[in-house]
């Protein structure tokens, strides 16, 4: 009779198109990964799956290199290819993060070199509970409480977690039943590491004093959170009307009835995609700006971007351009004095942000707003304000002059006719 673990693994590899595929299995030698190895090996023996093994020697224990060699010998004796990577010792304050980075880079190197589908990981329900609780304490949004995903693409590496629904005690029972060798890692008892403190002290303490199945409830929260994220994805597709992308940044335009939950979700997704840190306070600032006209100039900064609100839009501008607007000239290459019929669409701040910036009438000088005398700057800023031009773009658009008279600016698309009554000279 097939075990519950076997049936779950079978359903998982079929659902995620891993049947008859070649994968990499992350094997620490502990109970969890040995249980995963034993199940994968059963499928490999039947020709249903091929896999190679990757082991990371963190070098945190004197005996780790000896254990790595023993594990290599045991794996290769079963006809499985073994890949070993040793991480150089890091300061304690950076150990966990650095190890995480080096692990994924190692996985990426092996999977790409050997053309493997992805990496099988042995994370289980107890790991999921720890992850969700950690995110609760960190103040993450409910859309992130889903914790560890069954499948995730991380830095162009597919990660597969077929054991997420099983508690650790189930895996321990399987390893004991098969009498598999297990490497004892004493660093798992080192409470200087956050994960160990959560597993050894925090969660057991909560269960003792609260009297509830904390781990079960946290896994339930992860499931509900995943359902909420699916709903937010669907809602975002409906409420995100337009996205504009160009050489200096991008904009996202939403419907007038978009909910704060949808907008918050969009900002978090953007931060993940761009690998930017966007704090809860920064998100609150932007959401507040959307509902308060007095906060029109509200904006927040990340390491690489400036995010601004304009009506029902978020505008993202590359941070370096605000301090060096002269770079705009090279990004837009040239301002061709094109025949009028070549300007097929009306020019405005949206077309400028998308990358269109050329003057269809004669000009003899191009200046940035910051290059003009302050009095002229004020007049043009008032013009922009009257015509509802986003503040964050006003210093970035070139101004076209002929005989020191402003004849065209691309943020409203206004040409000479609009300025004849109120000439704005360049000096």
C-alpha cells in the first residue's frame, strides 16, 4: 500500500509537470531532506523522475566537512550524482542571510549547467508556521502571510516544495521506518539564530500558554492568505487600467473606485519585482495621498526610485534623473523637428513618460527648467499646475525655444499658438 507521502508527492509532480523531468534535490542530511530523498528515489527507481543531489556545507561546525564527505559517499553509492558547495565562514550577524544568497546562486549554477527543471526542497508545515509567524511579527501585509509557496521562481531558479502540507513528525516517522541515516547538526540548537529560537522556544511557548494548535492555525492562515492574494491579483487586473513604461520611468493608472487593498498589493508587487524596500509607512503615505488632494506633492523614495502620486496614478521615476536631469537628453537621443503629420497622437505627460519627445515646429534652443531664471521657472510651473502636469515630471521635460521664446513643451503638447499671448522667454 502506498504511503500518504508517496501519494502526495505523486500528485505534486504531476500537477507541476515534473513527471519524467530532471531535478536537483537539496539534501542537508537531516530528517526532512532524507525523507524527501527517499520518496524521490522511489520515483526514480520506477523511471518517473530523475534527480541529482546538492549539499551545502556551511562550515559552521568542525565536523561538517567530514559529514559532507560521508553523505556524498552514501548518495553516490545509490547511483545519484552529488554536488557539494562549501560556504566560507561569515560573521554571525550576517550568517543566515549570506548563506541564503550563496545557496540560491549555487542552485542556479547547477540547474542551468545541467539543464535541470528546478530544485526540490524539503520544507514542511512546521517551517511554514515559523515563516508565517515571523511575517506577522514583522508587520507584513496579509497578502504575504501565505509564507512559503509550493512553487516559486527565485532569481530564475524554480523551487519546488512538495512536503509543505506535512508536519515534521510525519517525516520523522518515515525516516525511522526506512532506517535512513541522518546527520545530526548541532547548529540547529543554537538559539543565536532566529529560526532556532522560534522553533525551540517561541512557538512551543505560545502553544503551552495559549492552549491552541498554533502551527495548525498558522498554516491555515497561510492558506487563506494565498486565497486572498489570488483575489487581489484578479482585482488588480480589472482596476489597473493602463501602464506606461519609458526611458525615465513608468506609471500605473487605476480606476476611480480602486480599493486601498488593491493599491497596496500593487505597490508591494512592484517593490518585489524591482527589489526595492518599500516600508509600511511609505505605502501609507502614498495611499493617503490618493485620498487627499492637499497631498498632491506627496512622494516617497527607495534606493533607486522616486514614487509619486498624481490623481489615480502612481508615477515611478529613476532617482538619478532628479539630481541629474541633463541625462534626459541622452535618454531621448534627439528632438527631431519632424513634419506635423508625423505627430500622430497628441503629446502630453503620458506620451513623454512613454518615451515620445520631439518638436514638430522650428526651434533653435533646448533648455531644462532648472536652467531658466527663477522668474521664468515660476511662470512655467504655474502653467504646469494649471494644466495638471505631475509635479515629479516638471523638472525633467526639455523646453523648446526659438529666438528665446518658448514654442513647445512636451508635458502638455502646447505649441507656439498657446504661447503667443504669453511669451515665455529663455532669458
